C-alpha cells in the first residue's frame, strides 16, 4: 500500500426480517463477505461471551482498496451484481422489510480521496432501490 494513498472500504449491505441470506446468496450467485440471522450468536468473540446476538438478519459484500475515489468501490461491487439486477429488484419488491444500500469507510493517511458518486452509479443505485451513505472517515494524518 502506498503510505500516502487513502483506503476506502465499500459495503453493499442487505438487511431485514424477511431476508434469507442463503436464498439471497443463490440469487446473486456470490458468496457474501459476511451474513447472519437475527438472534444468532454474535460473530465477535467478545460480544458472544457477553451473550450478544445478531440484531438483524443481514448479508453483505465489501471491498477495500487503495483509491482516490469513493466511486471506484461502488462501481466494483455494482459490476459483480448488475447482471442479477432484475432478480434483486424483484426480491426487494416481494419482501418489503428488506432494505439495501452502499456505504463507504475512508481512511486517510496523507492524501484525501475525492468523495464522489458517478452519474452511472447513482442511476444503478436508484434502479436497485439502494440507499447510499458515508460511514466513518478516519484521518490518520500527522498535523
């Protein structure tokens, strides 16, 4: 990793009580980075020791890249799921409690990225009915 370049973690998440993570995996033909069912023991060992459980059924894919653009990760994930877009939209229509979206987490070491979402990404996110949000921004620069 270039010590000056920012890293951007991009997540495509799906969550809801009507979500079946195994069914969604078969639908999109991709293995998730993580998934879980509401009430299952937490994947975090410390939380599991405290008796914590998964608060909501979820499925997600994430990619982390050294990049100067938040749009690159969004486009990468969209390229993985876009061929299944109509099946995904239909899945969401028949399960009203299921929501989906993209989030980005940025880590700045020296240079800042461009916070952008391309017109193409916006159109595709809208087609899928996805939310978009910036999650945490960590600034590790020394002043």
